[in-house]
C-alpha cells in the first residue's frame, strides 16, 4: 500500500460527498453557461481528489514567497494559509513557526487564514496535518524570505551576505550602526522569489519562539465575547433564513402548500427542487413563515439501532470488490492453529454526534454576480467547490471566508448551511444568514460512523503473540494495523451500507480500532496471566510507543496499587498520524447502581518536536474529556428514518462533574519532525476505562458507549488452551 493510497483512503473518510442540493438554472444563467451550445466554464475538480503538499494538477501550490507572506513597510508580516482556526490554536503555533524562521518578533506576525480569494488553495484542516504539512511549508517560505532579505541588505551595502545577521526583524552588518529593518528593505513590495524545497530550517534544539508557551493569539477576544464567530456575522440589509426539513431521512416530497407563508408580510418562500426555505427581515418572522408551510412527505421504512451491527456484516458481503486494502503478513490460519491460547471477540461502537458548541452557520451575499459566503468550515476551498457545483459558477465568482469558528471535530467539512444561505440570498437579492438549530445539527449533520470489529488472536504460553486478525465493518481503516509485533497478521476494513449519514470525526476510526485492539490486548494479557503493561511491552519494539507507555506508567505509579471490586486501574495506548499516546485510568464502580466514575487519567504524549507546549497540553486534555463522552454516554438513537435524541436533554455529553483529575506527560522529541496533535489524543481513553472496569469487576465491556443501554456485554467467549 503506497503512501498516496493510504492518504486517499484516509481522505475518503474525511469527506462527505453528498451535496444536498443541485439548483435549477434560470434562463439568464443558462445562457451564461451554455451560450450557443458550448460549455463556457467548468468548476474545479473537487479538492479532496488531490493530495496535499504536492502537485495537484489544477491545484499546484505556489512556489513564490509572495503567495505565502508579505512584509509591509512598517515591518508587519502577513502570512497567508488555507488552514483554519477551529479551536485547536494553530493560529498561534503557525505564527510561532514563521516568527522563528523569519527571525521576527512574534507580535509582528498576522495570520490571514481561510479566505479563498486571498490564500493559496488548501485541501482542508483535518487529519492532524496542519503542523507537519502547513507548518513546514510556512517555515520554508519564512526561512527563504529571511535569506532573501539578507541578500537584499548585502547588495545595498556591497558586502558578503555571510557577514550579516538577521534577528529581531532587521538585518545587521559588521560595522557599528549598520542595520536595516525588514520594512526598510522591502518598502512594502512583494518578495518575488521562487523557493525550492531544500531550504535549511532551524533545528528544534535552536528554537527560541517556537517550542515556547506563547499565549493564544487574540485569546482575550474569545473570553470577552469580542470575537465574531460565523453565527455573529451581520451584513447590511441582511435577512434571516430557515429551511423546511423532511419528516425523516430519505423522504420524498408528496405535496407542499405555501399559502400560509405567502401571506406573511416580509416573508419570501423559495422552492427549488428538494430545497424549501423561507427568508425574512427578522428571525421570528422567518420562524413563523416556516411554521406556516405545510408539506406532506413519504418516509420509507428504515432500520433502527437494534438492526445495526448485523446489517453491517450482511451488507459488506455484497461489497467485496470495494473492501479496503489488506495488511497481511505470514499465515494467520496456520499460526492460530498452533497457538497455545486463542481468543475471538467482537466489539462495537455506536454512531455519535459532533455536538459542536456553534452549530452550522453561514451568511451569503451576492454582489454583481459574485457570491461571498462567511461560514464555519474546515474546508473553505471544499465548500467553494460545492457552491460552484450547486450554482454552476466559475471559480472566480465564489469567495468563501471562514471566521475562526466554534469547534468542528471533523464535523464541518461540508457546506450545507452555506449552500442554503446562498440560495435564499440569490432569491431575495439580499444577504441572508442561516444558523442551524441544535435539533437540525443533531439530525441533519453527519455522524461518526458506527462499526462492528472482530478480532482473533493467538499467543504462546509465555505471552508471545503469534497470530492477529482484525476486521472492521463500516467504521473505517484508520489505525487498523496493529503496532505490536505479530509475525502472522491480517487487518482489513470492510465498507458497509450505513443507514445514517456518516463522515469524519476526531481521530476517524482510530478510536474504534484502538478500543477494540487495546481491549483485546487486555483480554489476552489476562488469558496468559500477565500484567497488561508487561504483556504489551513484551510484544512491542517500537521505541516511541514503548516510551509513552513507560512514561504514563511511571507517572501513574502503575502496579503499585491493586484493583479492588469497587476500584480498578486500566492502561491502553496506540499511535496514529504521527502521534504516540498511552493512557492510564483509575475508575470506580458503584456496587449499588453500577455507576462508573473516572477519578484519574494520566496520559503520555509524543508527537516529535513540540511547537507550543501549552497548546499541545490543551489539545491532549480536550481529547481526553471528549473521549469520555464516546466511552461512557454518547450514542445516537434512531428508528424509521428519525433521530430519537436530537437535543442535549436526551444526548449526554461530558459535564464538569464528569471531568477527572488529568495529568499529562509531554515527551518533547526535538530530534524528530513535529506531527499534528489534534486527533490521536482521544484514542486511549475508552479502552483504558474498559480495562479498568474489568480489573475491578471481572466484567468485560466490549461496546461503546460502555452502558447497559448500548448492549454492553460482560459474557466470556471462547478461550482456547492447547
């Protein structure tokens, strides 16, 4: 499996390619597009079909410095990137990287992010790829700019460039008083230089700005409410839009009566294909007009939670030609037959919602035929492509701007709200804002895929793993390959028919695959009568994963306290997207009501050289807290094409009272490239909790969330001893 194949497999999970609307063309638009029968313009290829960091065909990254940064006459530096700020604090860490390589004060750097008219094309902000890809790209451009500034000063002074020093946003010569600021050198002009990929970068061991705990850029604005999120954007003459949603998934419209809404003063009704919506000058009027629409829908029979996991395996059998690539070595059947101990287990994970603090929101405005949309998205250029397709426009006629938004967790790749706002704005001739309700967000956004995972393993009496077979149905292939040493192994992802709209979620399927694998490793450790940490280390040579296991265990004092029937200790670990994580958990089980309380979590993390330790610590802690939800509470309930728990009143997310004592151990590998940290910190929590519960009670919970309502099973399946 090539690196490109692996990347495209990962991207296929990140992107949800099901445009909700394809609008009819009016006569004027039709003539613009097709004229006398010739196609005049074509939208760009979908962004997700290209690989980030290389030549993209129609999306080749610019190689000139001016496309990535500019230095004004006053010395202010503006950096351009298609990556966006979603709460992960990359605005700060990317600015640190630029300041470091440019040798400029941090407070002179301004990041201009996610504006498709102003920044180079970018695939999107996901997959923990911002730091390793965009971070390196901007570092390269900043280092090249610094070299160019030194050469400009050398030319002006007619001296050898090697005698000059760049520091504190100025170039200093060998003679007393000989210095020029960057602004004096550029005079605000563009830095026109083509850059090669072999620009020397500053080693992490020499970092002075990168590698430090610089406070969050504009952090005070977020705390005081000054920052404008996408849902806060206001345009002159703006109207408010509401969309009529079907009565269930896959519904077809039977009839529509707009008479009541048409009579409401100031309300506009738009019906275009399967798009039915209203707009008004204020939100209350728009809501009243929406309520006055009367539609009849045909909702076909559809499966429910109870049918879910059996259907995954059944539907996958018809898709063998689409099965994911195998990870194969040795002969699993032969090794399993000769194993002293053999285990076969099933694990499941439910659909869960992203539940972002800010639901989907967009403001759309048409001016002289050009569409501008302000929206919360992780893929501004991807949303632009959706708008191009929906409205049959050339690329230069659509601009997408992403104000720093209120979280995404992989849930805001698509432009649903943007398309809806744009259609209403086109119909009314005025800017239109659409903000989804919480119920819309829970119902019509996509979910983290549910999955069924089957694992079989074999080991010798001394604890050496000899066989491993891992099959994932539906949830995805992320982190499916075991990091442990097994001579004979097979890991395979099987796509299946999903009854719900599904897509990217923080860490993708790495959470599901890691939960199953680390739970199974614990089961095998018990079967061979070994300590869970000892068993893992016996079968692990990867030095980075061993290091985080050992660091977490040392901080946790693993093995010093023994589990009791009410209190247990669990450990789990894994690696994904360049991040290595190990998690230790102390959990208490109430003997009366069986309530599980997580008292303490110790998590060790390593992702190469650390750019901002505070930012990284916040990401890891946030992933732990979010992981508690998927491990203990979160589960989408559905039946007959309807979501049954579309409000926070019925959908349980972690609360302050659920938050345990969290201790984070950061391993700073300055000898290794920096990797992303937004995702993989979540993958160790659930299996560590499950393992702690087993250590205390002897009951193995193999389903997420780990509650009786999810069908959690404590039964002991076959353990074969030769």
